[in-house]
């Protein structure tokens, strides 16, 4: 890869008791590109996302963002530094409207704390308006029509909840966006919309890490693919390299899945 990576993962490892969920995995993430992370169920993909976002502490290895080692930083600091994610099962706050859910993603841009809200409420109201405007913009971009914005987010159909999650992560204006199986449960036309959206998000100049089983989607929008199996990196390369890699084909056939 010629461009300087936005983020680098080096020798990352994580054990759960006797299970080596992630073993010595290294790869780079480049701004403006979708990098796919694929592998059979249980290969360690979600664990890797949890290590990069800081939800889990790693046992070994380093994660750097824009040349800075962030391995020891807590999750919220990684969020402020520009890392956002979506979950394998949408994590939508109960009892909150769609708009409020997405505004929660924009909170890191808030400048004014509790004291302001007591003594200078007009400042906070203005800030709230700005966050609502940002949330509205992100919802529109993620393809959630305005008719849904005041509804309870948990009342939305599944496909739309996934879009709300992406809108919330976009409201953080991330440099690196990690998506855990975003096409799971979507129909082909929703998946095609999602592919377009993720390509556009990368074209903004963000690095996108896509964990996904839909090989059509992976092959069509990724610049680079990393394959993991039993926690280890099995291969990495362009979609063309990966589609013809014998180890990858064997791992997928072993798991009763085929690389398209
Ligand atoms: N919190 C946990 N505690 C114990 N084992 C876990 C935990 N999370 C994941 N694992 C195990 O680690 C391995 C990798 O899991 P995971 O990262 O979820 O894989 P993938 O997302 O690729 O399907 C699996 O064997 C899984 O059972
Ligand atoms: Mg997973």
C-alpha cells in the first residue's frame, strides 16, 4: 500500500481463558478506503473491533491512530480521537426518538457543560439546535426519511434501525468507522443502498473497516481484504487476490461458506 495508513494494528492478541480469540493480527487502515475483515463465525472479527474501540483491553500488540499509540486509551477517548462503530445487533437506546439517538452521537461536539445549562440556558439551546441540525443531516445521508425522526427508534423496522446506527456514528464525524455485519438481515436492495452509502463515507476521506459475510458487497466496495481464521490472519490483499487464494477458499469451504 502506498498511502500512509490512518490507523495501524500491530501484533494484536486477545485470549478468553483457553481460547485465543485474536492472535498476533496486524494490518493497516487507509483513509478513503473500505477495508474488509472477513472470516468464518468465531474467527475473532467482533473481538478485533472491540479491541480497536477499547471495549476490550488487548493482551498484546498496539493500535495507533494518525501515528499516535492509543492502545492504553479508554473507549471514550478513542471516540473523541475519531473512532466510531456500529454493532452486530443494533444498539439503539430505548425510550428515545430517532433524532435523539443520533444527537447522542454528536455529543462530543458539545462545548458547554452542566453549569452553562443552569446559568446560560440560551447557549445550550443554541448548541442543541446545532446538534439537531447535524443529526438531521446524518439521518438524511443514511437514508432515514424525516417521517421517522420523532418516532421511538426501537419502533422502526430492522433495516431502518441499522441506518439509524450508521447515522449516529456519522454524527461523531469519525476518521475511522468500524461496522460489524451491517448487511445482516437486509434485503438485496437495502444491501445495495448500504454499499453505496459505505463507499460514499469512505470517499469523504474516512477509513472504513467492514466486517461482513455478504461477499458480493465485500468484493464490490473493498480496496483491501483481511481474512482471519481461528483468530489468526490467514491472508490479505485485493479482492482479486483473496478470491483466488487457496487457503481462503479452503477455510471457507471448511466452514460451509463460499467466497463469491
Ligand atoms: N466475552 C467473551 N468471553 C469468552 N469468549 C469469547 C468472548 N467473546 C468472544 N469469545 C470467543 O472468541 C472467539 C471469537 O469470537 P468473535 O470475535 O465473536 O468471532 P466473530 O465475530 O468472528 O464471529 C469465539 O471462540 C468466541 O466464542
Ligand atoms: Mg462477530
